């Protein structure tokens, strides 16, 4: 759920329904993104639990992919067809790939995730999903990177140290660092062709993450996140 500042003393909260229906029509499972304006006060917190049921009046977009919440309607019980759909969405959707093993789909963020061995270290991996499969371009890119994991891993770790030393020098720090200080936590493959290498910061930045991005052209970039 996201919140955006809105004029007139209100915030706009953004959330979505994974399964929904209009009146007595059939259940739809194409995500519906909803916006709701709420009072912009510190003590008001609008939250929806996952898989919870809500009956509301909305104003739909022409494509029925987005809607503005006008008001809520109290109801006693979730319709059986929506309840059955919610139960089905709770069942993990798993695919198995030779190099990556079992990957589980998180529909809320459209991502497959799992654990893999990268240069002798077990780490998290995530790949952008396309419905209930991996985006073909993401899969191609991930296979390409995994075939050169030794070479790429060495290049990324060396670039990480260079970037850390540069950042520390700019802040006036003279601590000595080496690559053994930073543990690789995970890899993320996006549909844009970028591969993100997420490291811990060895406590140097208060628990932030150090991210090295490998671009589609194999160029490298560094950032401190979190």
C-alpha cells in the first residue's frame, strides 16, 4: 500500500484487489488498483489485511483497471465464489527451473523468488514475473549471467570495493576494507535487463544495503539503499 500527499488536507492511499466482482457478475482476477482519499492526520492509519474482504462503491476507469473509492458498504459475509478464489490465491504457485530450482510466485509484487548457489554461497534470487511465468527477457538475461557467474562475481566484488572506498574517501573516512567484509545477500533480475547485486554494508552505513547494478550493456553502477 502506498500513500501520496493530496491537496486540501487529504492523502491518497493506493492499494489493489487481486480478485473482485461487480454485483452478481463473475469473479475477475486481473488486478484492480484503487485510490482512496483520507484525512491527512497523524493519527489516521488506513490499512487492509491481505486476503481480507471489502465491499465498496467505486468510480471505474474506462478500462476497469483502476478505480476511485467513493464509499464503503458494510456486509456480513464474503460471497462463496470470492472466498474460493481467495483460498486458491493462498496456494503457493511454484515453478522449477534446472539452474534455479523451485521458485515461488509472490503475486503482490509480481516476482518469483527462491534460493540459489552463487559462486559457492547460498543467496536469495528474484526474477520479474509475467502472469504465472517468468518474463522471457528476464529468463534469458538470468541464464546469460549465471553462465558467467565466476567472471561476473569477481568483477562485481572488485567494483563494490572500489565504490565503497570512493564513498568513504568522500566522507573523510580512512578505514581499511576488503571484499570479505561484505556478504552478498541476493540477486534481482528485472525486465529492464538490469541485474542487482545486494550486499550488507558491514555496519559502515548503519545497516543499509549496498547495491551494484549490472546494466544491459554490462556496465556497473553503485548505490547505497535503505
